[in-house]
C-alpha cells in the first residue's frame, strides 16, 4: 500500500513486543484526557496542595523565614504522621474528582460507538485492555498522591537530618501502600461503573453516588438498626480506617483521631474495601465483552 | 498449504441457543463469500473466528492454526471490519487508524505511515484529518476498511461491508475488495445479504441456514461448468430433440420451443447447429444458461441443511 501507487501491500516490517501493546492504550488515553483544557487546568490545580505542604515543611524548619514573613507555623514537630495522612487524604479527594471526571470517559467512548470489538479483534486481551486503561489512572493518580507525598517525605528527611528518614521508613511504606490502595479502588470503580452504564455522565454520577450516597445509606441503616455495621457502606470512612491503621494513628490520646474514627474494626474496613473491589471485578468480567450475547 | 479457514464439527451456543451446528468444511478461496438469511449464523461464525465466542464443540482453524489456542497470533494476522458502527467519534480518521495499527503491533512511525496510506487507498485521503464523528455513513464504512487493512493482515473479515452504501460507494467498496483480493497477499471473507456483492467478488461461497451449512461451492468451477449449459429457443422441429439426445446430450423441452441442453465435453456447438439445420429448425435465441448465485442460494435454502461433511463441488448440474 503506497500513497503514490494506491495499491494494497502487506506489512512485513518489525512488530512491537506483545507485552508492550497495552501501553498504546495508556499513551492514547493520557493524550485524550489532556486534550481537554478544563481537565488539564484541574490537574494543575491538584498540585496546589503539594506546593502548600512543601512551603509549610520549609517554613517549619526555618524560623528565619517565619520571622521574615511574620507568620508562625511552629517547629518541625508539626510535620508528623498525621500531617502526612492529611496530605494523602487531601490529594486522594482531588484525585477522586479527577478520576470521576476523566476515568469513565476513557471506556464509555469505546462503548458509545462499539469500538471495543475493534480493540479485542487485535492481539489484545480483555485484561490487557483494562490494564492499559487502568494504567492511565495509575499514572495520573500516582503523580498526585504517592509521588508528591514521597517527595515531601524526602524533603522533610533532608531538612530534619539526623537519620530521620531511617527512623521513619515505615511512614514511607504507609504512604505508598495507602496511595496504592486508594488508586486501585478508585480506578476499579471508575472502570466498572463505566463498563456497566456505558454513559459517561451517568458513570461519573454513579461514582459520586458510591462515595457520597452510600455513606448516607450506611448511616441510616446504622441509625435505624442501632448497629455500627451499616458504616461498612461508607467507603471513604473505610479507606480512612485502613489508612489510619497503616499510619499507626491511635484511636485516642495525643496524635489520635478521636474515638469516632475507628467506627468499625480495621478488618471490617478491609473486608468492605475488598468486597467493593470484588464487585468491580465481577462487573468488569461480566460486562466487558467484544460482543453482547442475547440470552434466550 | 493449509486452507484459509477450516471448520471441524464447529458448534457454538449462545445462552441456550445453538447458533452454529456442527459446521464442517474447508474454505480456501482468495475471496470467500458468506451468505445466509438473517439469523443463519454468519456474524456468529466471524465472531467465532475472531475468538469472541468459544465453540462448545469442534474447532475452527485459520491457516491451519486452531483459533482457541493461537488467538493472539491469529488476531495479529486478521483485519476485521465489523457490521455495526465501530469508531471513536472524537478522533481524526488517520489517528484512529494509526491507533488501531499500533495495537496490532506496528511501531509508531510505521503505523502513522500505513494509516496515511490506508486512507489514501480507500479514497479518504482528503478527509483523514476530520473527526470520525463527522463522517457520512459511506465514509465510516471506508474508514472501517482502512483500519482493517492498515496493519497488513493476511486475512480480512468483512461483515456486511456494503451496508447502507449508495450505489456509487458500493461499487467503490467492491472494487477495493477485488483489488485487495487480486494482490494475492491477503484472503478475504465477506459476509453479506447481497448476492450480487458476493457474486462480483468471491470465488467461493459458503451458504448458511439455521446455523448449518446449506451449500459450499466454488463459484469459479460453477462458472466453468455453466459454459456447457445451453438454453435455446427454437421453432418446432420433429426429431430435433431426439437427434440431439442421439449425440449424447442431456436435454429437456419446456414448451413454446424452449430447450435446455447439457453439452458433454466431446460435443461441439457446431454439431448442434448442424443437427438443427438437418431438421430445418431455426434457432431463434441461444445463450449459455448461467446458474446464478441466486439459483444456488435458492436451491440451498429449499434443501435440507447438511450436517455431514460437505464436499466441495457443483451445486447445479441437473436439469
């Protein structure tokens, strides 16, 4: 096939390695997302807390800067595990909005015009398709969560000195694990609702419903049945409990979150999160097909 | 050399329904037509060849490789143009085709080059930077063809490629299919409701009915066989038919002077003229009666679908 000849010719050149094909989906997915200016602007906005926290770390270690600016941040003790947890939680919420905005659209656009069959008619499996799409979310949310959080951790370690990093290595692990859990849940949820409803606006609305209406439903169940187990539907709270445990946050006492924080045991929070992930996997498995099968 | 597509007791069920029922046969034409009424299993067969549906029994092979066990390898060799709309509306045509070519394994640069070439090849060169959502139906069909051939497949599966096309676009599409076929580098399987489309492009036809093979014939051989099949309109002449039979021809009269004759290989047309002259019979019209694909199709639809292995061969042959 050549433009000037206008004849068909088979391709006999080199091929990319089979394992790398999913990265094509990721590359095109990222480019499509950043074609939207509002999305790009919001992504930039998501880095504002990082800059704020970075300045706060510097100020906490520089009494001179505090004096020059005429503000009082306190000493370096304010940069604690709770401080990092708040940063992770802040970025997680911003990441959630970003995922709800851009995540479902990546998949619904494939369903809108039946292009899933074109993907799956190529040497790409369903798992690779999902992996490629999930990688977009992973890269995006990583840039907002654990990457800046670890940068803050390193900056704090550098400014603090005296082996602070080695003494608090568990904190780096907690940051990484917490963020990865959050990314996995949000990515899975965004893909599962997109595959289920196949309509971007509805999928985004459903994501917000899962994170805002389910907690209300769980609260109502707890209130009516006079039990605390209704709160397992409160996924944001469950994620916070898991994070609190990873960050070694005590239920009460100095540096604690208060007795209401651990509303259900940590194992119940894990069970709730894993159940949600399992439901997402089931939806993806049953709904992501090249062809719809009509059952008689 | 293995057949392009082989089916061995291929049975596919969707839900509780058996859609393809013990299909047997080997398709080795350069351009294979897949015919059948709605619900006969044409699209299901294509989807099974692509590995979208798994057979409950039997197997399908492409280029001698079983589909089930060599899915990734075979998909790299296949180009698929689906029946329904299949595109990403927000993408420009050339970017979409490049994307699909990259997914098939072409490196970025080659994918871009081939995407441009494919667009020029199908005649959409000028529209390649327009978003696919703005394309007309005919342009979308051509864009689908472009994405199916951009990565240089060895087998192209075209599901109703002329659906919704105006006559001009249909002619263009069929011309492209014939060109692709004639390169000899690629085999084509076309599913269509339109017998004329199949007749114009294909050298082998598989007719499905109720999920079973109703006919599997080689159109080239049919055409050659039909050259010995005469239809005459003659004035009444005593003894003409008997004399023709005496030459060793099989013939039948249908009244009003209409006669059909099957010429054996050793009989020359001039002998028929001579016999007519001897009996003072005027031949007012004579043509080679072509057993059209429509005849073959109608015959296949009227007959009982075959479950047993189908022998490739003539679907006509008797008066």
